[in-house]
C-alpha cells in the first residue's frame, strides 16, 4: 500500500452529514466554525463564500470546495440577504425560499467529513486550508465524473440514494485531494510523493517503518548525497526525514493502540523501539500521554 493510501486508511474518512440546500433570489447563510472538513458543491446557480479570516471564493455551477477546520464563514447568493444560521435553515428550509414567480434558484450540496480521532490531524498533511476546484476544469477528469454522479444522485429520488451518496462523497474526498494538491503545490506530502527522490524515500519508510533508517541510508537508496537529500526532503515535506519517520511511527502506534487488538510488544517493535519501556517513554515524549493513558482516553 502506498503512503497516501496508508494515511487515508488510517484517517477512515466518513461523510457523516450531507444535505441538498435550495435558496431563492438574494440570500445569506451563516456557518459556525468547525473542527471537521466541510464540503460544498454548487449544483445550480452561483454563490460566494466569505470566511472571517478574509479568504473568499466565487462558486459557479459544478464547482466544489473543501475547507479543513474553517473559521466562521458565510455563503452568499444574489447579492446577499438577511443572514440565516445554517442550522436554522436546515430546520426550516422556507427561510431561504421565495414565493415570487420565476425566482432565481440556487441549489448546493453541503456536507462534512469526520476522521478517526486518533489520527485526525493527518488531514492537515494532505490538503490546503481551502480547496476550490472549478467544474469547467474537471469535465474530462475522473473528478468531473464523480462530481456529475454526486449531482445526479442528489437531485434524483432513487432507492438507496443516501447510501450511494455517502459512498460517492467519501471517494470524492480522496479524488479531490489527489486532484488538487499535486499540480498546485510544491510542498506537503502529496508533493513529496510526486517527487521521484523524496517519493521513493517516503515509500521506503512507509513499507518498513520499524527499520533503523538513517539519512545516509535513505539518501543512498534514492541515489543522492546525504546533504542534498536531507535538504530536498525537508524543503518539500516540511521536516527532516528522521523526524518524519518518527512521526509516522507514532501515527502507526496510535492506530494500533486504538484497535486494542495488537500486543504492546508488537506496537513497540512497529514503532522502532527495542522494548516496551523505551516505546512508552518515546510515545509519552511525542504525545504527552503514556500508551496506557492514551488508550483509556480513546474509550471515554
């Protein structure tokens, strides 16, 4: 399994909420800050997203966005109207509707994703704070096909609609991360995987995390000098190779501890430690918790 797939598997993304929202003429919806990843796709009409941190983007029909842990934000259509809280709009959809004949209609899907709590912070390595993909840019792509399928399913009323949309949204998240990050950023995990040298080093570390890797050994394996490899890896990934390896080992350990099915000796070995006591010390240094306390905290 490649590093990207490993991380997504540990994240266990799940579309826990989605709703088709319809608004007429001039309207404004106010959203509270969130700790999850929110998703929106405009099916019909147009809208503007305005975040309290000053970031804004215009969405046309077919466009979609992803935002990781956004601050308070608004979605505006038709020049804007009296702000309506999103939860209030869900409880009473008529707050966004008009009785005027030939009203201008906007429809969009609003959804959010949750992740396995023990490794939810990994999403920050995979996506930018705001991801905007234009529908006109995805017509011939796999992502475009998924967006089209989501729109058709959301507007239809076929049996199994909710189940199909749940699965489509989960696949859409993964495809969006792959589509958006590779061409537009020279930093981060996906940029590292796209780099021939750094990508090979990442795959080696992920394939055999318990091996006593050194910078020199990794540099030799990818055909670079030690100093050049270390500088290139750090520039793209944002941390030195051995720090990345240590973080990945702790990530694997947290997932294993959460499963409650892996013996502590195996977890220690997986994390590159020679003994359970050494692993406990290293785990507490990295997370602030002993393995035992960490496992108990997941159960509460």
